[in-house]
C-alpha cells in the first residue's frame, strides 16, 4: 500500500534530515534516504513508516 503523497512530502530522514523516497523492497516497502552520505532504508510496517535509526537498514 503506497503512502499518501502529502505524507511523503513532509517526512525526512531522522539521521540527516534529507528527503525520503518510497521503494518497494520485497514484501515490505521501505523509505530510503536521498542523502548522499546516509542512504538508510526505513521499513514501512502495516502502512506506518518506522523512522527509528535503530530499525533502519544500511543498503549494501
């Protein structure tokens, strides 16, 4: 289930404050940081973004 467009516009990476983009990642969609040095991927569970740095995944 995609996030509302308005919600994605106001969300930012909690680590570096860069904008996030939505990406499908297997079964669970993710919000990926667009910051050059960050690029953390935050899970979206049951349509709710989990914006906790401890829950984020570093892309390979």
